């Protein structure tokens, strides 16, 4: 098995500096938000009390951070140890994604200074699905940092402490499988409460299952996407053989998802709505077209050994499943009474800044810590 090593090199490259510029602009907008309130920078309103920050940063962002969850299932639950070189970078990406998703929640809630109340039983609403999501995500962030701690301890040469942690790490691995299973399905459960306000193209009792399955397939797609990008960017050998075998798992998940997704709408008699020509119907068709194209690519084993097709299929999955989630929370949602919402420039900039912050953290960590496998000496 190849050993993970820091790749070294300069930190302040042009991609890092470009991301830093986006973050600094967003800091200015965030200062306005925290000084003058949500209305100073967002277009959120009483009809749409959540906007792109929740829809992307939490609902989509945590799914994009499910690479660690997906790989933990494959390696530790199904005992597929050959994929172990992909675990640590996937875990790190998950750690960044969930940490920033947790931080970004404080941008979105009105009384952010009382956010700690979710951890106080006297103030918590134990009938709320959102409470379960908040507690699970908060706990999972801690679990991810503990799971990634061996890489930090290797850098610090704290071998004795690493050995002690490794003796109990299985507890955190188990939690790392349980917690995303709970809160990813609960993200779907939350929109059940929207009732008739959510278009029947998305409103279904299968929402919890569809959100869980979509998180799983996004997780595997992100592993392929991240590995390909990092190999090209850092001039490392491509992991095509390993990624191709991993891609063989995805068609099974895609087939299960698409059967449930399409047949559910059909059996409820709402499939004709998909061809009505309005925004919602077009978005429904677009999300499933992306996933259908990914399935067509990955169904043929010969395509799984072609890096470009592997990468393209991963992008299709991320776009299709990501659209499913943003459609459920924004496009397919209509609160009535004429309420409308489109994100402001400031909201979009802050969202891009969160992505930029993840990229900056990724560059620093892989260059300074043993994260990526040393493929040249594998």
C-alpha cells in the first residue's frame, strides 16, 4: 500500500491568491451582514426564510462533503481495503465541507449569537427535525477532525499519541457512518413539512431515502472529481485504475435512485408536469438528464478506464444530484402570496467564498500534511 506524504511546494500560488481575493471580498459583505442584519446583504424574506446559503452551503455542501462517508462505507463496512488510499483525501475534503457548512449556518440565522441554544436541553425543540440535523452535523464535524487527526500526528511525529488514537479510532469510524446516514435523510424529511408548497415533482414520502441515496452517489463522484483534479493540478500520476473500479459501484446506486425518483412521480400521476415547459419542469428534466448521461457512461466497463469519461461522469452526477437538492429547497418551493426569491450578489459572493476557503485549505493541507498517497513509489 502506498504511503501518504506531503506533496510540498509553494503555498501562495496564483490559485491560492485568487481564492484569497474572493474570501476577502466576502469578509466585507459578512461585516455588513453582522453589523446591519440579514436584509443588508440578502434577498431572503418571510416567504423564503432560507436562501442559497442553506440550499447550497448546507443542503448541497454537506452532500459534496460525503466522500469520506461513502469511502468509509466501502472500506470499513464492506471491507474493500484496496480503496484505502482514497480514504484520507476524501476524509479531509469532508472535514472541510462539513466544518464550513456548520460555520455558514451562523451567516444565515437571524439571532446568530444564540446559536449555542441548540446544545442546551432547556431551549432545544426535541420535536424538530432541524434540531436533529444541527446536532448530527455538529457532532460529525468533531468526529471528522478526530478521524483526520492521525495525519496531523504523523506530521508532528507524535507516534505514541497516534498509536493510542488508532486503538479507539473504530468508534469514530462507526459514528462517521451513522451520523451522515441520519442527517442526510433528515434533510429530505425537513421538506416533507412543506406539504403542498413543494411541487409534486419533488414532494414525496421518499424524500428521506432520495436524499440519502443522492448523498452517497455524490460522495463517490466527488472522490473521482477530487482525485482527478489533484493529480492534474499537482502533476501526479492519475489513479485511473483505482477510480475505474470505484466507478463500478456507482451505476448500481444510480439505477436505484432513478427508478425510485421517476417511478414515484409516475405512479402518483404527476409525470405529465415534467413536460409542461415551465421552469420547474425544465429543472426536473435537467437534473435527471445529467444523472441519465452519467449512467450511460458508467454502464460500459470500457468507459471506466478512460480518465476523461470518468471525470465527466463525476461532474454529471454532482450537477444532477446537486440540482435535485437545490430544486427541492428553492426551485420547487412556492410559499404562495406572491413571494419570490433570487439570491443577491452578496449572497452569491459569500457562497463562492466558502468554496474558495475550502480550496485554500485543501492546498495548504496536501502540501504540508501526509494526505495524498505517494503514487510514484506505490
